[in-house]
C-alpha cells in the first residue's frame, strides 16, 4: 500500500463517506484530514483513520486550491474510474 501524504487522492472504504473520492489536505495526529469540496469543504475537513482510506496513487497540488478546483479534480477522477457502457 502506498503511503498517504498531503495531496494524495483517496477513496473512502468505511463510514458514511464509503465509496466517495477525497483529497488528503493534511494530518491531525494519526488521522488524515480529507475534503471533497462539497459536503466536506477545505475549511472544515473530515478527520478519518488512514486505515479506512484506499490510496489511488494519484496526487494533486493543495497549495492555493479552492473547493471548486478540488471538485473538478475529483469529478475527473470519478469519471475515469467509472466503466463506460
């Protein structure tokens, strides 16, 4: 499993967020702070146990990112991973 770091794109594997795509925007102790730009905005990220996150081996630059830019990055990611008929 790859190591999480700020800017890593992840998929939540447990909890209410299960199945959703998020970006790691920081760390608080042993928890990752994740945001999606919608429900979990950059100014109020969700604390999540890293064991419940699946790294996607992709990263984004979190320096100067806005909620709108984050939503666009995650939208592109979700459409790439969704199989087309």
